């Protein structure tokens, strides 16, 4: 796992995860007891890292870049996801709603396809907003870029860029159909890798710098069995 990288910009230190990248295999998708271990990142100075107090009483969740459930392969791997450098403020209904559904979808793909490569991170658009402490920036959007390499044929990419707001399905939609509505919402927010690069100034998938791959926009979510 590539641990999340905090971002430094002209405004100062954001103290949130800029991006994280990792390989997720079918064997990694296992169940384990959650052992919360939120803590500062020892690689960072006290001023560079967020603190639990920055989030306390704000109404924002400490949203994982690398999900805890993706790192259940060992207690140490799970514990590493609780560094605050792997966190960004997320509206609770976003964190436990559409973002959680996208995280579960990634694990479904890992089980179905054997291996997926995941890049996930934050976007910061003006006007910049901060938690009340004034130390931690609230991202405007979040993204995931998924790469899989089929046994035959070229690599395939699915990139999704979500505005940092809850998904609220039409209340008239029957409960059994709300999952499909959420998936349709995710599909509607599929973008190209180039679009995410434009908004983040990052160079994603540098070893697969194939323009057609980076310009492609998935017309739908990847199929599931």
C-alpha cells in the first residue's frame, strides 16, 4: 500500500490525504474485526499532521482514503489506515452513503476480476473551506481511479469523480431499487483520468501513459456477476 500523501500548497498545509494508491486482490477481501486506531502520522511533524481534536465536534467524519476494509489482510495493514494522513473530512451522509457504496463496489471488482489497482484522493476547488480549527481543509470532491488488466486485451480504467455531497435518491423510489439508483449516480459521475489530472495537477498511471486510456470515459460501471 502506498500510504496517503498530505498536500502542501500556497495556502499552507492541507493536512488531508492528497492521494493513495494500492493493489487489491480477491484474497485481500476478507472480514476482520474493526479496531479503531486513529492517530497522528509519525512521518510528519506536529504542525504538518492533523489531530483528532481537529475533527472533534465538527460533524465531519474522518474519511479514509485507503478503506479499512481493503486492508483486513493483517492487523498491521488495517492499523496503518488509521493514520490521520490517510484521512480527509467527509460529510457523514457522504462517508456512510455513496462513498461507502463505491468502496464496496471496488471490493466486488477485486473479487470478480482477481486484481484491481486503486488510486483514490481529494480535490480542492475554490473557495477553500476549513474545519473550525482552521488547520484541516475540507475537499470539494473525491475520486477513485480503478485499473484492471484482463487476461486478454488492453488495460481498462474506470474513473469516478464525486462532488462532496450526499446522494439523496428520489424518496418515491422503492427501497429495493435505491441500490440501482446509487449505481446510476456513480455511473453519471464517470470521468476520464485526464479530467482528474486536470483538477488535481497529478500525473496518474505514469507507467501506462497511453492517451486513449487516459481520455476514455466509461459509459457504465464495470459489469458484475
